[in-house]
C-alpha cells in the first residue's frame, strides 16, 4: 500500500473514525483504524463490535493494500502535521508517514485479525442533515449516562409515515423533538432505541456536511438489531439497545397547565449560572414567579446565598419552584429560540419548557420536561 493524500482530508477522516474507538478494547486490534486503498480511494474504518465508522477519501494511489494502526496515535499525528501533502506507505510490519520534513514510522497490527465491518441495513429513508443534527442535539442532552440502566442511555426514534419523533429521558427530565422526513415506505411504523452518544456524535459529524442523511433500519428491530446512518462519504452503524420495555414517556407531558411564564432565554441562562455559583451540588435554584416578574435564588449555606430579579411575563397564581440548575440550563440552551415558555401545573409537578419566536408564538416540535426538586422554605 502506497499513496499520497491531502493532510486536512486525512486528519478529518482519521479523527472522526478514531473518536468512536474504545478506550479499553477487549482485544488490541479494536484500538486500530483500518486503512485500505482500492481504485484511487482510501477507506478509513473503525469497529468495536458495537459501532462501526467508515469514511472514504480520494487519494493518489501508487499501490493498493491495507494496514491496521493505532487509531488514537494516528489521529494525534495527523492533526499535528504541517499543511502539506502526506505520503503513506506500508513497509513490512510498519507504516511510514512522511509530510514535508516530518517522518513517522508506526507499528502495524495483523489486518487478518481485524473483524469484518457490518453491512449497512437497507435504506429506510432520508432526512435533512442540518435538521437531523439540530433535533438530535436537543434530545440527546436528556439521555441518561448510567450504564447500569442501558435503556435510559438511548434515544428512542419513532418513525410513523413522514413524521420522525425522538425522545430521551434520564428519569429527571425528558426531551422530545418531532421533525419531518422522507421515508421510502409512506406507511412505515417502526421504533428503535439508539445509544445516545453514538447518535449525537454521528449527527454532529453529518450535520455540517449539508444535504441529507440516509437512515437505514430493518423493520422489526426494536430489540436486537442495527441502525445505519450515511451522509457524503461517511457511514456509521450501531447496534440498537433493547427498547421493548421502554416506558410510555409521552404520558408525562401534562394535558393542561395552570400557570405560564415567558422569559428571555439568554438572560435566564446568565442569571441561573450566576446564582448557582453559591449552590451546593444537590442544591436547587429556586424560581419565584409573580406578576412582578421572576426572582432566582440559591444558597448552599447560611453564609453563601444569592438572588437576582429579572423580567418575565407570568400568568397564574404566584409560584415558587426548584430545579437542578444544570438540567434547567441544558433545556434552555437547546431551545433554539430567543424566548422560553415555561408551563406549570403546580410546584410539585413536572414543568414543560417550549421555544417561542420573537412574536411570542410557541414553536411546535420541541418540548423539554423537567422534574422539580421539592424544597421547604
């Protein structure tokens, strides 16, 4: 194997592939990225038996072939190279990399020991890449991170006709986003539970590429199964989580509310951040709403307390409610709108945060539910 490739193209391809590699692989070869050159194109691949990543790059090839090298090391090297063409050649049990006056020799691993990457499932449909990336970012923040509860670490994707809904919860908050997509089968009705981290990393990469993302999912794979995403020259596959017993989280959204507040998103985020500086790890921030506006308070000890008043439009009986400050900030920052509409049943029921345009009209499609923290005053 011998080829020349542009530095930026190589660095981007290796960095994206290496990002999904396991930090503690069960076998050494899974820490590697597979470089394979055929017909003037370089394929950079990674696979850990759960997630596969593959990207192709155009190269000037002198000889086809394949080599398996440490993914993280190669990513660090290619990122640090000068902005010049890179010459790479497999020589015996090593990979030689030359860029300008920089030269690296890396040990290779046996290509024959590397597992075969899974095939992409059949295409299910396409979705606008930017819309998809935005929707995933809004929902993935609410997914759990406790690996002992794997079901909560996923994003549930519900495909019904031309509607795609994404939901995620860690039991303390719930995010839901609905978007339009283009299914291959207009009558499709299928659900899948995708690992949130994999979905978020994939969407972040494919979104900026523009165009559309192809979604590949075998019907009936709500439990064991695989999902694939492809955009441009990149593709990712991931095993699905078992979502057969995923809770009916949609029912958590209240059918009606007794009070409503409208607040500028950027101002509320800044105030919550400032006030939360004195809050201890498990201490909530208190939001007191009235016709006079909003007062945000927090205090970890008798010596350290903070409060700040700000403008807010409120309808309903005066209300004081406590939230985890980071969960509140996460929801606000991902609204994608200048105004937040907070809807309340009472101080002990979940609150719903929705985005609103400058005109005050609620933007449909996204809702963020957050559980209150009970406080005694």
